[in-house]
C-alpha cells in the first residue's frame, strides 16, 4: 500500500522547542543531515516559549555568584531531587551547564549582565548560591533564537505541522518515524539512522495547567509503542501558585520564588489572612503540600485558591512591581490586559496546576534509551531530576541533555548503516490511521474523548492520590479505549484537524494509562507523588525508580536501582 512518501536523514529529531533545537544543532555540528520534525511550528511550540527568565548554571567568576561551582550545582540537584535522580546524568547537567550558556549566547540568546560584565543571577529555593541566569524576554527569547540557529544550518531540514505518531522499528532498533503531514493530509515515512525524542512532557493531560495543551505525552506514547523503557511516570510536578481567579487569566503562573526575602519578601495567605510559608521559602514539592493542604482544609478563597497578595510584601508595592514587571514581564502584562487588575495591587487566588513531568523515557548519561537507534532529552527523558525539580533547571536540562543527545545520535548514525523500513509494519500502521474515516455506529467525537481524559486525570491523578481514585481513573480509561474505536472523522484529507485530534487521542490514552498504573504501583509518598493511603516515604523499599517495560503480555512495572556516583544517601537522607 504505497500511499505515503518517504524522506531520509542521518538523524531525525522530534520536537520544536529548546531540547529539540539543541539536539538538532549538535547533530548538525557533527556533519549529519538532520530532519527536525514538529507537529506545530519550531520556535513557537512546546513549553520553552512559556518559560520565564531562569536558567540555572554555575557561572563562577563569570557570574555574580563567584563562589558557585559545578560540584555545588550537582549537590543541590541531588538534594533537591531527594537522592532520587541518576547521578551519572546529574553530572552531565551540572558539569556542562556553563558551556551551554555560552553556546546560547553565541546563538543570539540575550542575557542580563552587571555593569562589570558578569551574568546576572537570581536566587531560587534549593540553590546554595544565586544560580539562575537572567534571560531577557524569557523563554520566548530562547526558543526564537535557537530556532533561528536551526534555520541557518543547511544540513537541517525543518518539517512543521507534521505529527509523528509512530516510531518505525526493524531488526530490533528504531529506524525512523511515521508522520501525518497536517497540511497535505498525507502520510510521511522518515527513514533515519538515529532518532531523538525531544517533544516535551505530558502536562496537557490535565485540565488545569500552565503549559500549552499540546503537551500530551507524545514522547511516552512513541517510546512505549516502540518498546523503549519508561521511568517514574507517576512523578507529576504541580506548581503551587497558578491563577484560578480572575477567570480570564486562569492558568497563568505567578512565581512564588520571587517572594524570596531578597526580592519581594512576601508570602501566600489563606482566607484568614495568615501566611502559609515559613522562612526560607520551601522547594516546590513542599510548597505544593502546604498549599494543597490549606485548600483541602477549607482555608481557601471563594474560587478555591489561596491568596497571592503582594500588598503585604515586605519590600513594598513599588519594589514588587519592579520585580514582577521586569522578571515576569509577559505574565505581568497579560494579567493586566486580560483582567484589568494589576497583580501587585490586587490579591489574586492561586492553586496548584500541572507544570512539569519528572518521569519519561529512561536514558543513560549519553542520552541513549534501551532501544538501539533511539535517544531522548529534555522533559521527554526521565530518571535524572529525581522526585522534585528545582526552579531554573528545566531550561538548563534542554541544553545540556539536548546537546548530548544530538552528539550521541550523530555518532550512532555515523557508525551505523541504514537498516531500512519494514514495509509490512508501515502498511499496518497506515491502515490503522485510515480507519478513522470509516463509518461507525454510535460515532464518538475525539474532542469529547480528549476532554474526558483530562477531566479524569484532573479529578483522580491530582497532587494527592489514592488507590480508590486511581482505580476509578483506570476504569474510565478502559471505557475511553472502547470509545477510541468509535471515533469517526470527516472524509477530507488536507488540513483535517480532526485527523490529528484522533491520533492525539490515542497518544493521550496511551500515556494516561501508563501514568495511572505507575501511580498505583508506587505504594508510598515521595516528592511529587502523594498517596493519601500510603502517606509515608519508605526509603528502604521504594527509593528506586519505577521502570515500565513492554512485554508480549502488556506492560510490566518493576523497581530499578538509582545510580549514585558521588553522593550516595546517608541514613536519614
């Protein structure tokens, strides 16, 4: 069934944001012909454009924190992740971060500097020294300039509006991917010697998120279908202070880290006007617990949140306006334009929202997965941040692991011959995708199914989970599996958004099931996984990764040892 076109590259990179761009750039540097493929528009898609100024790197004498070192960054990451991250990869992040900052500067990303030419660095909870380099214009600056650098390279071909929904395998390795060209309505098979997954996380599986709704778990679904190991999918990081009121700006993140005593010197308040945080500000997993418990105890406001009230901050209103206006310019302006309120003058209600995923595809320090020919980086990869992520580490991860993934994928492609595509596999996959055009009795809309998945995840896979709720979510997903077979789309090919939505419903369902089963498997509370029925942290039995592996009978869930290279945990840690 030759109803597809075929493209060929040494390296295929899936995604269009920070990690994907960096992986593509690095593979290009190594002389590879690269296809970077994104379901939206590179430079504008993914989470990177939504990010704020903070990218961690120990700049030492080149920054304001002259005493900071890669060793200290390593220690802070290990401590912040509660000794739950693989330290071979933590080393990669901590010891290459400074170099990656200079790469970004070379690509045109703008940073703030002091009068004497040092990188401006701000403090964040969990950092021994102020380590967050200040990017001017925030994540938009970063994503735009990385995408421009990609476009300047003749050996990188960019495919936008192409949804990769299957990885192609042959003879036990990944050999490319199958995509839907959304504009032309045709299937595109990409043959590649090596493939890098760099398409973000799965925050969009929840209704309340501060990330784009397009982040639905493509990486997890693709890797799981291909047979690559997955890790720690239950570690879903919420952020504690996202707007729930005013409604017109719902989901906008307000950085509680800027409440640091050296900045706004503020707090979060319950409905009685009582501050809920102690001093120093808690790291993120602890902040979530404080906020969620206050809300659950009935101490929230009329819209279900606590109060982000800068009128009470110790630095004064004018200083708070300066800090939030300059450090979170986009959010500051948007709130005022969308609501008519100035966020500093008016107490706003905030609550936890889906923010980042700590789990993903299992990798080693070279960003190799368990499948030959497949590599992963950024938020698509797991097992190195631990069970909690410090502020400013996500953007750093995109560049450090992104560069390494591109380097390793290039080396693999250079040393490997093309295996070729499995025509029978291609025909089967395309046939499955075409079934959405068939007439069906009791047809289901993919939009209804997608919304149902999000509602179930929000209700049952919240910051606090239980076996009862997770089992209810699992049963709902089984029902949605039946509904998936009933999806019917209009019989048009070009620019058929319904076709993409149907394929994405499959991706969402794949990932949601794996998250729920991972959360059921881990019978303890740890970091961003809070089990009401198992409230204690059990280091003796459970300080290990949750490993998900595909078998002939489905998926197997087991424990895998954490890799310690420099800082093994001591008793009580």
